[in-house]
C-alpha cells in the first residue's frame, strides 16, 4: 500500500492465473492449452511477417484479421471486435457494456476473472448458484430480482465444470431477457458445444466472445475476439480507442489470420482432443473418479474418498500439474486439461500409484 | 449510441492515431516510426520463438524481459513494469496512480492521448499552457492551485514540439512536488535528452515510461515499459493483473529482449536519426521554414506564409504523409518524422516545388 495508489488500486484483488512453471519436463495439464501446436500455416505466416517492417505500427483496426473472422461466421466486419487475448476483450466489455446501474449476474462457480473485472471497474454483481449437478439454470437468471438486471455473463461451456447449455436454452434466455446485454463466453466452444453466434442477428443484446488460446493452439500469441450487433461492437471499439490504439501486434495479426483461415486444422485437432477426453473420462471412471461430462478441453473430476488437494500435490511430485481451486463447493474437484494420449496415459498411471 | 452502452462509453471521445495507410510506395513521415529496421538480432530471436510452443501461454510476468530492462537501467526487476505498448502502460498508470481527488496537470499542447485516458477513467485534469516558445515552465506546475495537484504528466522531450527539459528542471519539479505522482513519458528520450531514470531512487513519486516503438524500431511489436519505485510498479501490476494476465505475447517478448540487449544497435540508429534531423532542419530553414530545435525523431516546423494544412495536402499528392493537428496554437505547424536521408531529400525537393 502506498500514498500514491489510487482508490481503485487499493481495493483490487487481482486475478491469479494458473501457474506457468519455468521447468521443462513437466506434464502441464493446468491451464487448458492445446496439446498440439498451431497450424503449420501459422508458423509460415509469422516467419513471412518477421522482417524490417516491424519498425512500422500495425493496422490499428486489425481489418485483415476482422475479415478472416467475419468470413468464418458469415458476418460483416463491423460485427467483429478483436483484442489482446479474450481477457482484454472481456475487460472492455465489462467497462463498455456491463457497467450499469443495477447488478449484473453470473454463476457462483465460473471463470474467476469476472468478479475481478467488476472490482476493477466498480461494477455491481450478484452470483447465481449453479444447480446441484453444476448446471446453469437459465430460469434463475430470468427470475432474479424480478427480471431486473443490467447484464448477464457466463461461459458456454462453463469453466471449470465443462458443462454446456444447448443452444435452445441460450435462446430462451435471450427471448426473456431483452433489456440488458448477455455475454456468452465461448472460449471452449470448439470442443462440442453449439455456438450462439447464429443468434447475434436476432438479438441485438447478445455478445459472443472467443479466444485463439485454446482450440487454435495459440495461447502464446494473445488474440481473442467478440461478435455481436454493430452497436455492441462500436462500444468495444470506443473503449479500445480510448485505451490502446494498437493492441494486436503485426506478428499476432499474421499468425491469427493464418489460424482462422485454416479451419480444417482446427477441426482436426479439436476432434483429437475430444477423442482423448472421452478415453480419459473412461479411464478415470475405472479408477473410481466421478467426472462431469465435459464439452471442453478439460475435465472436472473428483475422487469419492481421496482429497483433491492431496491428489494434486502427489501428481506434482510426479511432475504432473493439474489445477485445484480452494473454493466452496468445488474444493474436492480437480480440473485437468486434456493432454496428448501419451500424457493422459502417464496421468492415469500416476493416479493409479497415488490412489 | 445504443441503450446497451455504459455511461462510460457514451461520454468517450476516443484517440485518433496517425493514419496507417495501406498503400505502399508512400513516404510515411506521420507517426514517428524509425526509418531503419530493428536490430537483426530481433528477427533472429523471433524466428527462434516461432514454433509449436506458441500453444502455451507466455510468462504472465514477462520476467525475462524485465530482467533485460532492469539491467540497462541498473535497477532490480521489481522497479520495472512492462505492457502492450507504452499506451497500455500509460493507461494503467492513469487508472492506478493518477485517478485521485484533485485535478492532475499536463501541458495544453502534448500527447493527445492524455485527456482521452482522463475521459475513460473519469479523472479530473487541468492543462498548463506551454510558454510562447512552446517550452514547459515547471514553475507553472509547482504553483498551480497553490501547489495542490494529484499528479503531473508530460513527455520529455514533449510531443509534438520536440522540445526537451534538462534533467535539472525535472529534478527541481520533483523537489517541489513530493506529494503527487510525476510521470515523465520518455518515448523520444534516445534522440538526445537526459533520462530521468537516474532520479527514480531519489523520488518515490517518479514514474518514467518508455516505448520500443520509436528508437528500438519495433512499433509493430507493441512493447512499452515503466520504471519507478517498487510501490508505483506494484500499483501497475495490480491493475494489469485485474485486466489481462498475459499482455506480452511470446514473440513480442523474444523480440523485445533481443532489442533491449542490443544497445549498440540502438545507439547507432538513434545517432543516424539525429544526424539526419540536423540536416533536415538546415534544409528546411533554407526554404524559409521556422523549425523548433528538436530532441526527438521528428521536427515541428512552420512556414511564415504558406498554410500548414495546404502544405500537408500538397505533400500528400506527392505521396509524402506528414502530420498536421487542427488545434489552437499549433495549426500552422507540421510534425514531420525523420526519415532516411533519401526520404528527407525527397521531402525537401517536394517542398521546394510546393512553396
């Protein structure tokens, strides 16, 4: 604490990301990265952009990247916003769309950055408990405070549970909730969830966010995006242009365009992750674990008798890192990122020894 | 305007960066980029980092980059903050250090992003007029409101004038202004200005910001940094960790480290720019221009009879882009980035034809 800090700084409880250990030789299943590298076309595109023109500013509007994104979603570019990772996109959305008079709503168990943004920007929020089985009950959102809210946000599939809502439930929410912004955070959508992007032209209050850090295997490049009605996108652009004119560097832009353009590769590696996930769940169940059916590139699992924190610590001694949250309701669960088949076999072998 | 916008968005007047034209074959002297490419070691380092590990998140703390920066300034790493361009560093500094009760102070003619940040974060500010010769008079800051302010920020050298204050004047300001944060924005320091970094351990309220976009020739990579007392740095870290955990991507990190480590290259290309600047000023003066002595990689110049906007438009027809600000006091000036010797010769030739 310092006399020179603003009140904003004094009141913050910053987000703590999953560990990025600097040791090699680890099996890193703690931050939901892709076990496969990015499309080879990404590396080629970055190599082509690595030249003396790095002396020049990038296009502040990232138009070429927006065009690639717009194309895969069959939308015009003024319905696309891009940012330095989906965390930056979300930050701008909290300040530009969710900072209102009444509380916004999100699940009690969800991406733990949401309350951090609220804290940063002084946004009132209330959390809605997940049901006993960790599913989101959209009626709870519709009925909360007699239908009065100033925004709703949740990931679909949700993190860290991996549970997904079918598109019909998202639509039902939007039909009943037309007066505040609804943000669906689709960080993990490519692992088997129906996308809500098909609804953005029907509901002008729907914003759908995406990241290239998971299914596109580009966590190291920091690119995320949002799609929605042009008015919502304009709000994000206005915030962005009052914060940092050039958030996407030239290399990130080149790599992201190549990644988005290679949808075949995306589908191939996403499918491989899904296959490994289903095998891992089966193997875990055979060890007595109870695993929530997952639509993400991670699973959320607990053992009926063995303490989750103790398992995580024991795995760590075997150089396998998984994520454990010391939080009410979920402190007996582990969130395990889907690795390669080989990594998952090593994990299962280690768990057999531990249990 | 939309019913879904927050009040913050509705009240914004976003920053407008200098144009990034998509045409080639232009002589681009409008956004103060380096006329020379980055160190060859930068390109080598980026190439080495362009591989499958892009699937992994970068180090959220950018420790290796902080170490390189700390080394050149002979400071520990907890006195270094890094961000996605110095614009992001400044944004966090406005929210984390300059958002207080009383107005902050900056010059009436300066980097035009400062009032935009104030608008974004609802920070009160007052501007202090530059003296008639466009110099900053630090007594005006010391005396303003009987010495009561909640922060002072200006670039040294100032933009778009290119005028610099000697270190003694910065020190005098800090000696008289100990109760609020003073930010010296050193975007252009490598072109002949004494750095205020030597004062950070003497004055715990001094933050000094830098960019790699100008003298390091890496505008395309988006890296900036700040140095100061550990408490000031901690404020920036807390904001950053409540906004975006991973602002520096892996390639930007690799390139920035190589750039910082190659101080010989930095000195060589900065010296070349200074030499070209002095020649350009001489040539302009021979054409009747009145040019402010510059300590930056741009000059601020006016013609006694020919309208500045008209000159800029005429240059544009000849495919030369310079920057003109439609603002009180400076609307008869042009800000011209120092190009290569050849580009500056072409500029002078074009101006001879125009005038």
